[in-house]
């Protein structure tokens, strides 16, 4: 959906021709009518859009359209992208698209979708990518490899590493990454792993301070495995947020800053996280972080989306 407008992009997930995964339908939720359909030779794996651009990701090609006229502006040949990995910054001032650029290592291509040219390529990990996210303003990109132990944040303008977070010691698949919704410097970065845990990493001004340290002369002489050790994660984790192994997406819906009252339990930051699983469950959590850097989690709501639409026979896929 385009922000809070009535424009919705739908990709079929059924066997009927009208619900083909090779068809993208732009739908007006207010009038209940289809505005336009786009058909492709292979399945649509991901769709991203803002007020100016529509991005459609296929396995070996990514198309960029003008959102208003649906004119094809560019077609990017990519490495096989079977998971449909991509990240898109909706801001028109820093509107970037990130795509995997290798199947053997964690390299990512950053493309300027407004000016229609490649911006940079970042070698983020030694293993292939599992998840990518971009901040709202396109300033930062976060990546996780198939190992899932380290999450790295790079400054897009300079293609330099700004921060590294250690999720854990043992490998785990990162299903989803999400920055806070701030249009300025992102507040937090959230990851959801195959273990069913949600990880919250604090960013703020530390992202620049750590970045200067890791890009210093000493930092440049050390391998990544040692250099990352200079970046202790401001890390909170909620175990068993969703069932282990269930593919899920997490989004940071809002982050509220609370004034310090001087009390030990004063909340300095409150983040609201929305989670949707691929078996239809929706959950909303809040995490309160006080001035002592302690956190408290609360489950605010939970319901089954499939139960809400149990009478419907149409099937769609999350892209």
C-alpha cells in the first residue's frame, strides 16, 4: 500500500489466471476497482512503491516504473534473486533501491531510482545476503548474511561501514530487518530471526561515533571480525516473540522519546513494533527502554488475519 492512501499493489498467489503470481494489480481500496494490471514472464517476488516510483522485483530482472503513468523507466539485470531480496527508501530526496549483486558473497548494489543510475556497490559480508533494509531517508542500509550472526549498517553516500551489531554466536536466518521511521537519523534497527526472537539495536548519535572509530587508521588495519569487536551492540532481545521457524516480517511503527524524570524506571524511549507471520498472525509489541538502558517488553495486541477473512476464497502472497 502507498502510505495511507487507497492505492494497493496486489500479486496473486493462486492457480487461477486472475490470481497468477506473474500478474501485478494496482487496486483502489476506496472504490474497490482495479486501476491497472501489469503482466510478467516470471513470478513477481517483491513490490515497492512511493509517490514517484514503482519497483517490481523478479528473479533475474528488476523493473522501475513511473508511479503515475506506469511507464517503464529502467530494467535492471540482476544475479538470480530467488528470495526477491530488496530494500527501498521511500523518501524522494534519497530514493535508493538496494539489490543483491552476488550469489556467493554479501554484496549489495545501491541504485538511484530517481536519477536512474547505479550509486555504489557495498561488500557487506563474506556470505550471501539474507536480509536488507534501508532507512526512510536513504541515508543508511542494513544487511544480514545467511550466517545471521552480524548485522552491519553502511552509510550509503560514502559506501562505508558505520556500525556492526552482533545478533548472537550461533547462526540463525534473519527473516526481516527494519529501521525506525524517523525521517532524520534512525533511532533503532530491529531484526527478526528464525529462532523466533526480536532484536532491537539502538542507533542514535552512536552510529556516527562508532563509524569514525571503525574507519580510523587502526580500524582500517584490522580484519572485520576484529574491527566489529569495537562496536558493542546496544542490544535488547525478546525471545519467543513468534514461533521458531515461522517466516515473519517486523516493522517499527513508531518510536517515542520520553523526557527523563530522574526516576530509575523513567522511560527514555518507547518503540512500537508490528509483526506479521506468513501463517497469518499479527502481533504488536512495545519495548520501553529506561534511562538505565534497561528494557521491558509488552504484547499489546494479537489476532489471526486468516480468521478475519476466513470466508474469502482469494489467495494473495506477501511481497
